[in-house]
């Protein structure tokens, strides 16, 4: 039986989403479960997004509108956190949508099991509205913080906020940055160290639009690289301080982020010397922290060779990249025509 005393805060950050926003908001307003706190944050859109938001706010008094200058998804969440009143929190990107029974069924899980987090499946679709992937979970419950962290870092590894509903208390005193890149990764690590119970359901409630011009899919730029470095430095230091047993997972993941960037710079230089120095410093630091772990040793051999070459000398690393490029060109001539 439905318990309407439990309120869910629905957070929707918006930036230039006029082509998708109505479908997103409609999917929330059409929910079977009605006790929702719908917070729509317009993060400095320059299109008609604000007009659309205002029109919906007139017809539904559950909508709270925040209009602010552009500061990134992290800043939009900060603004929403200050006004949300729900017992649980849900995140929806403005170009995505959810199915009508989403919150109704989530509430039943909450009433029956009182979890900190409910984790469910999502569908990915492209510009042609073709489904490209379905990410489903098994029905299971995980109790205890160590078991939850083991599962996340060793097998799940999905930082997405969109496929989870969270207890509000988990967000107390979290750190957020005013940027677009890596916000899910930044938050999920801070949240999971506090989590004692997660319920996974095999139901699929969320549809993710893989929009090529979204703020998280823009091509590499110096700003995006800086934001990525900032996120990884924070979460690596955070997990080492809070749960050092799991630091190896994030440190290896950071190395996997750093090395392709450094390699890319040899083919297409775009970085300032400050950024290059940051990459070089962090590759050395996180190599030394992770080199003896099984997580590092299990990485592909070519990756390990590249890292080792870089550690020995930048000139050796450069020679290795040239050799690899030469072999690809002459051993696969059909791909270079």
C-alpha cells in the first residue's frame, strides 16, 4: 500500500535543453507516486529552457525553480541541496526521462526494506531513438559498509547518480565543485563510505539519452582535463583517508585516466605546461602508490609497458609511442589507406 508520507526530492539540472526538457519534466509530473519535491535548476541556459520551466511551474506547485548563472552541474546540485525537503533524493538529467511507475515501485522497496540506496537498471538510447544498451541489475540486497564498498569497487564500478535513489542524510557535508566533469564520481565515493544497506532491483526505470553535445561528452579541452584532475585528486585522497583499503581501486583508475591524456598530447598538443606538469607528477605519484597491487598488475601489458617507459624517462616513452605507431602503420597498411 502506498505511503504518501515519504517525500522524494527530484533534482533536475538544466543547461540548454530546450529540445528535450518537456519530455523529461512530463515523465516526472506523470508519475503514479505524487509526493515529490521537483527542483529544476536552470544553470545559465541561453536557449528557451527557462521559458519552458516557468510554464510548468505555473501548472504544478510541486516544482521549485532555481535560476542561476552558469557554474556547472556541481553548482546546480549545491543550489538544489539548499532547498530540497525530501526524505530521499533522485537525480534526472534534463535530456533523460523516467517511466511512470518509477517512484511508486521505489517507495514499496523503501517501505519494505528501509535501504540507504535503491539501485535499478537504465536504458541507453541515441539520437535515432535506438536503444544502444540496457544496464540491468540482479535482485539482491547488500548489508554492511565493507561489503558495499567491495561490490562497488571490484565489480559494479558505476558512479551514475541517475540509476539510484538515496537517503537524504547521505548528502550531509559532501564536497562539491562548481564544474561539469566528474560530479557523479565525486559524490558517489563520498556517499558510499556512509552507506550500510543497498537494495538492487532488476527493474528498469530510467532512460539515458546519449547526446553527443551534452556537457559530459564534449571533446577534450584543457578545462575538461583540469576538472578531471581535480576530481580524481580529491576522491583518491578522500578514500585513502577514509577507507584506505579501497584506495588502490581509485588510484589505478586515475592512472587509466592520466596515461591516455599524456599519450594524446604527443599526437595533438593542446595542453599548457602547467597541465603537462600535473599529469607527469600524478602519473609518478599514483604509479608508486599502486605498482605493487593486483589491480595495477592486472592491467593490459601494453599499458604497463607504457607506464614503465614513462617512469624510466620521457624520451623512452616517446620512442615507444613512435615504435607502436610505426608498427600499426606498416603491419596494418589497409587501415591507413
